[in-house]
C-alpha cells in the first residue's frame, strides 16, 4: 500500500531578489517526509536549511517547483487557506523561545488557542494542562516564564507548539541558546513527542543535535547532499549515562 507523504517538495527552487539582482538559495530540492517521522535538516550557516523549513512550514513560498501538503498542491492556496494551515496543521519552536516574560507558563501555552478557529473556550484549559504535562512542567505551571531556566523556557515553547495539536512541529535550532545539559533535556522532550506519534522536523547546524533524529538530511550550498536513515540514533538516556 502506498502512503501519501505528509510533505513533498518536487524540484523546489528558491531565490531572493533585490531589484534585478537574484540570489539563489535552494536548487532542485526533491524531498518526501511521512507522517510520524523525526527528521533533522542540517547544514552549515547559509546552506539553505532554514529557507527550506520556512517553505515547508508555509512561512515562505518557492520561486519554482512544487510543494505538496498531504498530497495536495499548495501554490494556489489563498491567504485564508494558508492562515488556516498555519493555525491548525503546523507549529514552530524557535531558538529564542519567544515567551512573554511577565506571563505565567500556563498563559504562554494558552496563547495560540486564543486565536484558534475551532477549539472551544471550555476545551482550552484541558489542552494547556496536557501540553504542559507532556513537557514535564506541571509543577511550574504558575511560574512566570522569566523565573525559569533556559531549558525550561524552551520546553514551555514546545508545549505552546503542541497545544493546538498540529500535524507537524518545526524546531529551528531549538538547543542553540542552551548549555549542553539543557539541550539534551529539550531533545529528550522532542524524542518523547515523536514516540507519542508527532511528526517533528528539526533544523540544526550541529551534528550532535541532528543525531537525536531518526533521519538526517544534509544540505550543502542549497542542495540536498545526503538523506540517510540514522541507524545510530542517540537517546537522551544514553547521553546522560555517559556523563
């Protein structure tokens, strides 16, 4: 039985323009990602990995080529359809956390639900509590975000990305601002979410972070250089055991 990929890029290219000056970033990217995968997209700074993530996450559009979401082409989607996909189907975890500093953990995680088109108000509290529980911060629910460590703040950001129950979570350098121990804790959270069935796409320039994923796509100079199954996938428990 053939499974329709959750995300698929076909001969995808991206350039940026400044007047008549064209700066190409991505070249003929062909890629399929299935529901339930944990994929790391890695490469050096300037390789195009973040641009690719922005296109896959509906924050940008390709210059040429095609992008399919759940088997359907996306190039003709209007602003309302794109907004609905962003609200219902995808979410992001960024390097800089983006939390409101004088707001509680609970309130930060609640934020995406305040603008959600289909989750009723009476369901919100249950979803928020569940998301906070999944990242192991139930005992910090009433803390202000600026009372937490960096690793805890990033786990709050992950809970916020989870609360709308998206089909795919994009994590853009989620350990970039963290010490090694906090980074491992964040990757342990992402691995647990993957175990529970979430699709996760991780963007990183660090091989040690990418090795937590089950599949590693390496981008170099705007092209996919390699796409391999990670048969030596690291677990947070193994990393802790070596310390």
